[in-house]
């Protein structure tokens, strides 16, 4: 009975597209409407960058701390790992008992996770996660 | 003409989008009410639906007109674009924030399975009868869609912060990016563990596996995982105690400092939509979705009354989670940025990896009563955390004095 409602048909993505279009229309309509309805006054001081009422010093396009870059790199390591693990996770518990594939699948994935853990330990040891 | 599933999905799109927008507006009101109750005040209770117009009848309605009045006010404000911003990015950034927030809930199974009777108007068959999941998209990637769309939310924040050409906005955008990226990993791993346990990524099957009274719910068997997911969800939605991206004392408004009128409102709306969506996914993954507590023989599929009951149960659980998030905001003070990053990288990620390894081994061994094993692993990991946690070597103290160089208040420059 419940298998009738299973999903592998492409037509199930159509309502998703409708939802996306509706959300886009909501966003655009709000921006356009408020631009039309609201008042518009311009001024020299009004246009300056807000820095707590002080005259702005320099520009905001400047160098920033390299730690943010390291966080991004470490994130890539783990995020790619997790994405690779999703197909494994969804079929792992339904492997056939007598196929003998369970130890192979488990072993390969443990090795895969182990490589990430080594990288994580290296990053920890190098002080990536210390924010002092 | 339409199949039952497509028709039901269209129905859900139409209703749920409006309900979510309304829920977001009224969760702002709920937030203000809860804040006032926590602080021993009364909160907004004056604005009815007359908006101060003398020709409309005066009712206060316990202040329920407040969200509408707020929205109207934001519409009537000036939509100002400062001259030194990056104009194109500045305008599309709020949309990049609000669109993912409004489509992320597409895979939530609101009301179980509907034995749809079909719809015929004037002899023309509009929808065929059949079994349908009460959701927007019953797609087989399921919960993966939530992660994919949730990652897109970073763009709105970081592009808005960069385009504003303001130091506060830039720092806020950077912080928000680092925070959202870091907390996405424990979020992804905890979802991975659930997929591993149930062997499916489809949201309706995840709920169906839990729908056996309260003893089927994941929060009973994996409490530590639920805490990890909830914490990461709070950080993903930029909520206190993790709202470092917009903390008023340090960064004025964070990434939306230069925004006004409806552009600001779209950011605001996106934040609350993230809370509502996060509550829905917590309900779905850990609180058993539409399953009624202490009632075991719940039918999986049925007619319209059962579907409405299921939607009611789901919405009630979501409401409890949203209220909890708001109470947390007014109870727990804000973290410091280094504490925030250390919580993610030195605590949540290793713990979630340990739970993932344990779950993989348990599933591979095909142990009987895997739920009890998982509960044991959770409890043991928690005890291990309490024991080992204080013994992990700490870095040097961070509260040291930083010399003020180059500032006009600095003693170096005055001499």
C-alpha cells in the first residue's frame, strides 16, 4: 500500500519548482513594492558609511584574518567526506546477509573516516582550532 | 489529469507557504511576548487590527495586530541604497537569504499519507485517486535536500556583508560564514547517523520508523545526538547564544547594518524562517514527526481527518521547539567568538564522529535491539565527555591585554 507513494518519478520535482518560483516572486515583489511605495531622499552625509557616527576611516575592502581561510579549508575536508558517506549510509543497513559485503563496506568506510581523522588530528596539533 | 501526488503537493505548496509566512510573522510577536514574560513585563498588547485609523472598529485582540503593523511600517520606510556599496550584490543579497529559507521545508512530511479520493469537477477529472504523501516533494534524496539548501543560506549573509562596504557588515559576514560552515559538519554527521540507522534518506520513512508512541522517537534513544543537532541548528540559524554575526555591542547590526526597509525585513524574515524550518526538522528527525505520544497503534494512512490530526500534532511539536529556542535566547548569554569556534571544532565534531563510528559498527554487526545499544553509546559518550573534557589541554588564556597601536586614544601616538 505504502509503496504506491514511493518516489522515484521526476514529476515529484515539479511542485518543488513551483515553490521556488513562488519564493522568488515573494522576494522580488517585496523589493520592488517597497522601492515604489517608500519615500526617497538623498544627501551627502546620509550616503556615508555608518561607523558609529564617526567619519569613516579607510575602506572596508581590506585584508582579514587568515584563520577564516583555514576554517574554510578544514570545512571542505569534512563536508566532502560527509557527502561521500551519504550513499554508503543509505544502503549499508540493507546489504544482503550472505553476500559477505558488510565487512568490506565497513572496512573501507572506516579507513575513509580514519584519513579524515588523521587530517583533523594534524590540524588540531598545528593549532588550527586555537582562537587566542 | 494530475496524479494524486502532484495534486496533493500543489495543495501543500499553496497552503504551507502562506502558513509559514504567517507563522514567521507571528513568531516575531511570540519572541517579544516571551522576552517580556522572562523580563517580568507585559509586552505588546495594544495594536489591534485598526492600526490607529479612526474609521476602523477598535479591538485590541491582545496585540495580535502587531506583526501586521510592523510589516506595514517596514513597507513604508525608505529603501535606501548607499552610494558606495556594490549595487547589484547589495540588492540580490536579501533575496539570496530569503529564498533558501522559504524553500528549505519542501521535504517535510507534514501529515503522513493521504488516501486521496480523487477530485472531479463538473464531470472532468482533475486529480486521480491514489495514495499521496502530504509533502511538497516526496523525493528520494529526502533529508539531503535540507542540507543542500541550508548551505545556500551562507551566501545571502556573506554577500550582504561584503557588498555593504562597511567594516561592521564585513566582519559580521565573515563571522557568520565561519560559524555556519563549522556547525554544518556536526549537523551533517548527526543526520548521517539517522540515515545509517534507518537505512533510508526519505523523510516520510524516517518518521514512519519512529511512529510507535514515544518509545519509537529518536530523542529517547539518541539524546546526545539530539542535543548536538539542536545546538548546530541554533548556530545555523544565527540565534542567541550563537548570534555572533549580528551582536549589537560589537558589530552594531552585523551584516545588515547598511540595510533598511524591506531589504532588512527580508533578512529578518529569513532568520525566523530558519528557526521554524529547523524546528520542523528537529521534530521530523527526533520527535517522531506526526506520531502521537503514548499511542502505539497509529494508522499510517487515512482520509482527511487523520491527515489534519497529523498536521496538528506536527505543528504542536514545532511550536514547542520554537518556544524553547526563544526561551533560550532570553536565558543564555552570548558566546565569545573563540568559544563558539572551539565548541564546534573541539567538542561537537569529535563527539559526532565517535557516535558515527559506533553506529557504523553496530549496524554492521546487526546487533539485536540496536536502539538500546545506541542509547548505551550515547550515555557512555556523555560520561566520557564529562570525564575527559576537563583534561583536554587548554590553549593560553585569551583574555590578555592588547596594546592600542595607531588609535588616537593610544598613549603611543600622543607622546
